[in-house]
């Protein structure tokens, strides 16, 4: 579904991604793990066109997308849940969901998707008329994921979904990630500091260090890799 070929991305004169190559197959959950500053979020920014790569190629469903604008990339079926959630705090839950469906013109299907969101996250149904900024951190993360799902993405990008959340909420969020993938067939690209949780939910994983992919494999093989254990699992 997604291929990154020799991606090099810069912030000004500072190179962050260095000949980065990755693949994501349809229907799988893949995770990208690494230390702070390794290039995880920049990888997602490159895919979504927010920080386009200077060289290399990104293919989505065999179509080159690295020269497209972010809104064109969303229209193709890629949605990002950014780090720190970044919901619209002065809009209600329903208004945030409407923003997620902004590019859609199928009102009846949009209503069905809202009903599905409220099935996934019953607390959001209770809070539907509440301003986003008054929600708890966990509820805001649920809303951020829901807003992205309202675009009906084929590929969902998640940037640090567990950041700043308590253990019980983290468990809930990862259960929902698994359910979105299993029930809806949505392909998921997960960037996550909590390497253990990420590898438990993913099918495959990549390790990034200083802008380069240094290791890849099945999630289970990475969970049992001694280098990964020492560097990212605290074992």
C-alpha cells in the first residue's frame, strides 16, 4: 500500500531522514520505534506532505504522492492523528468530527460513521455537545482518532497515541487501534515511544536511529531482539 524509497528530509540545513526505505502492506499494523529525535514524527510529516522530502519517492497505491499537497494526500485516503492530539478545543465533539469529514459529500454515510465512532467511544457520545478543550487527555485522544477516522482513511497514521496518558487509558487506546484494524480493515502506521505496547499490537516493526532504518522484522522477533530489549524495552 505504501512505499518509501530513499527518502531524505531536511529542516532547513539539518538532515533528519537519510535514505529511509519502508513498506506498509494493506491491512497490517506496522510500528516505527526509536529514541526522541530519531526521525519518527518526521517520517509521518514526509508521508503527509507537511514536510516534503527533498529526494526520494513515496508511493501510495502505486501513485507518487511526495509532490502532492497535504489536502490532496488526505483525499487519497491517508489520515494523520498528530502527536499531542491537536483537536479544535473551541469546537464541540460533533464539530470536530464534522471537520474530519470535511472533504466528504456522502452525508448518509457520514452519519453512519458518526454512529460507529460513538459505538467505539461511548464517552464521546455522552460528550458530543461539549467543547473539545474541556475533555480529559484520554478523551481528547479518542476524539483525535475519531476525527481522523471520519475521513474514512485506507491508511491511518498515529503519532504517539499514548503520550501523556495513564496506563488504563493507554490499554484502551491500543485495544481500539487493534479493533479498527481488525474490524474495519484499516491499515495502520503507528509511531510510538511505548515500544512494548506498539510491538504487542503490531504485525511488523521498524527501528529508526539517527534518521536511518537499522532494524526491521516481525513484531514478535523485535520483542525478543536483545538490542531492542536493551535500548527500547528497558530489559
